[in-house]
C-alpha cells in the first residue's frame, strides 16, 4: 500500500464498516473461559475482564493451551505514524500530530520476551479508543484486536521456535513448515481483511521484512483466525459477509482449523 487513503494502517473505513455490520452485542453466548490470564485493568480499560476471557474462550482448547500469553494490559491511545507509509514498516506514535490520521489507530500489540527459563512468552497490550467512536464500534474493534493479538500468541511459537504438532487427522508436522506452506497458498488470494492488506505489495504479494515473509504471513493468519472465531465480518476489500469471506478461502480456513486444534508434541 502506497497511499494513506488505501493504507491498511488507517481504520477510517473500518470504523464505518463496523458501524454498519455490527448491530447487536458482540458475544451473545455465555462462554466459560478455558483458563484465566492476568488482566491488568487500568483507567484505559474498555472491556470487562469476563468479556476478555470470554473472547479467549472462543478459541479451541488445544490452541489456548499452546498460547504463550503471560498477561494482558490496557494502555492509553496509540497510532501508526506517517513513517509506516513511507517505509512500509509499521511504526508507532503517541503523538497524534505524527500519526497518519486520527483514525490510524493501533488497537492492540503483542510483545515477546524470554522468561527465566528461556521460554518465549508474550504480553498483549490493548489500547484505549477515543470517545468520539461509537460505543458498539469501539467494542467491535477492542474485541477483534484481542482475538487478533491472542492468535499471535499461538502463531509465534510455531513460526519462531521449533514446534511439532499432531494434527486432528493424526499426522505429525513441523509447525513452521506447515504454516509457511499454508501461507504460500493464502498469498494467491486477496488479503482476508483491510488490515492484512497493509502487508501486501501492489502486486498482491506479501511484503518482505528482513529477508522473509514471516511477519506478513503471521498478520494474514492472525486476521484469518480472528475472522474464524468472531461472529461478525472483518472489514475486507470485497465487502464480503463473515461466511462469504471464510468460504472464499476454505482451504486456508481448514488448514488453520487443523493448526488450532492440533496437540503439541514435546
């Protein structure tokens, strides 16, 4: 993406999209969380703890157990800076004057670190959305950001560490190779969402970061997984419904369903 209007970093059209497609409470079902994660509530929090855990409860049990999430915290607003457009690399700013626009919102971010035992761990930051955004739209954006970031905590050990998985069909795969092969198939399709499009070049191919496409594949799949678990449609170029969007990439969805339901082999 080379201009601000079409950039996947800007949520102007996404906010408008959610105002049209989200007409009811985001999560209607009472879902018992599979396990608890520490949630650091602050003055910036915009979802109740139970709503956070209920969103994570939408993920398959094996996926939750493989997540490297350590904690979730709420932070003050954050935006994508103009440098994101200029360099093609997502860059953050807390200064609205440096942002692409006031709608170039960063709703969530996942940070990684090694614990005392040298194991990869993750923390999710969710960012407060400004009050001029309609409450139901804020809730949709917060919920999608959480699902997206939680997906990263499941994808990261597969993409950046050695991980063997036993798929539901009994097959054993190297998780990295499995996802990279699936990512190559997804590259032949349009991005699953407006945001995923920020990681595609003008020809539709993944952007290359530091010599490979792993980051772009991770973002495509985090968005796809969020679309799989959430009950509303993510903003996408073709204005497809949730069901149409998933049907348009049925093989990718099937592969990710196998990935999410797989058991790790130690």
